[in-house]
């Protein structure tokens, strides 16, 4: 009776928990205000068991890799070898473990008819024909997708084809923001030993704006039955690597000052490039920013990073001729685009968010108030 008062759960979830002898206090609910649904109980019971392939387990144990919280790409989220390899930062070690013959090379002796015999692997017909194929098509190279790229392909496809999204593109006069950055460069450098970037200021402005627009900082459950409004901002920042895209997350960004955000963004970005990012630092975002402005991209629209409701695309700042007070003048103009999940966000909701963000970026002194 006490548990029923303290823990929010559906009747079906309580019945399943009782049948499976699962303590509801151990289950994380995905419903509104943490309410536990039957799927949460079933998922917890499954996740409570270790689902990992023997080879993946062996690699993890031999190299002291913590698999806590890892969701595998195998059947029913089973952790596979490639999932473990993503957690290894040493390129030499990863190359050795990635070799196709690793499974056979580390396999235990196979026992047949009571006699211990070493497993012998013979080259397949495909491997014998490989040189011929390579010679026949010397001007092309075909390689299998890496596990990271497979995951990216899967998630991007799910987002693109399952979310009815729409895009709004706005032009921002960056003159005042660039001037403010010049004034803050030295104080921020002195306090944090970090360089203040335009991305830092845009991120800070987006965070301030998100706190006033709950639908933009929300998420929809997989059953499309409940919206979760987040009373905090966990900012995801898309970071491109040669082998794929990662989205490190700065958690509790809405509680940070500008200098604290500068340090946090630099920290997760640097550790992303050095492959030292922890798995839990890539989850839990409530909103994501993708910035390609430093590469001279004039305009682009990013795909929503699920389960976020929206993503902000930031392009480069270009000197552009515009009309001000009836006269043609040249101003530094930047284009930003908001891709929104139309199941949660309507056009007017997105426009109100972008209006406030534009106002803040073009009058950035209010950021410091």
C-alpha cells in the first residue's frame, strides 16, 4: 500500500511487476512525471539480465571495459563485438580486435569425440576470389560500413522517415553579437583559459530561449501517447569526425553561466575528438545544435536527433547587402534553421521560439542580465 502511494504506475504495470516479482522502485518510468508503464517493467526485467555475445564479453573483460548502461545493436539490444569496439580509443588495439580473424584466433579449442583439436580455419571461396575482384575493379574500393556508421544510418533513417518534420529558416544580423564577443574574449580567456567562440554565444542564447518554450524542449514517447516537458536543458552539440557523427551532451546547461558553458562545451568536444567520451555523455539531450558555419556552409537543415523535438542548424555569417531604414547597407548575416517535429510543434510555436532567439542574438546584451 505504501508503494502504491509513493510510486506512479499503471495497473497493468503493477500486475506485471507482481507476476515477474519485479520491485517497482527499481524501474524507471517513461510516462508523464515518471509514471511506470507495462513496457517499462517488461524492459527492466529483460535489461536486468546480461545480454552480451561471448566474444564481446571476452574483449570487455580482457581490456577492462565497463559495459554498464550500454545498449547493444544485436537482437533485443544484445551487446555485440562491434559495440564494445566503439568504446576502445586506442587505434592500434581497435585495429587488431577488428580483424576478421579475431574470433577464430581467440576461440577456445574445440572438443570432438573426446579429443581436443585446435580449430582450423580454411580460406573461403570468397576470400580466394577477393584478389581477382580487386584487380578487376582497381579504380574502386568497397569497404563494409563501420559499426558507428551503421548506427548513424539506422538512427537517421528512423528519424527522417518516422517524424513528420518542417523547417523554418531565419536571417540573423550578427553585428551586435560579434561586437559583444570581441569585448568578452579577454575576460573569458582570463577566467577559463578558453577561447570564446560564436558557437558558445549562440548556444547560450538558445538555452536561455528554450527555458521559455517548453514544446521546443520536449520529447514524445515511442507510443506517441505522451509528451514529456523538460524543466531543464541538456544541450546536445553535433560533432563531426572522419568516421561519423557524435552528439556529446552538456547536462544541466540551463544552470550554467556563460563561462561555465564555454568550459563544458570545450571539454565534451575535445574528449569527443580524442575518443574519450563516456557512453552516458552521449545520451539524455533535450535539444541539439548542429553548427557548420566554421566550414563556410551558407545554409543547411539538420535531421532531428531523437527523441528531441527539434534541432537548430547554424550556418556561416556572410557580409550581405540588406535594407536598413530605406538604405542599402552591408551587414554580417547568418542563417539559422529550426527543424521541428510536427507531432509536437506547430508552425506558430516554432516561429515564436525563433522570434525570441533572433531578438536575443541581435540584442545580445540581455544575455548577460
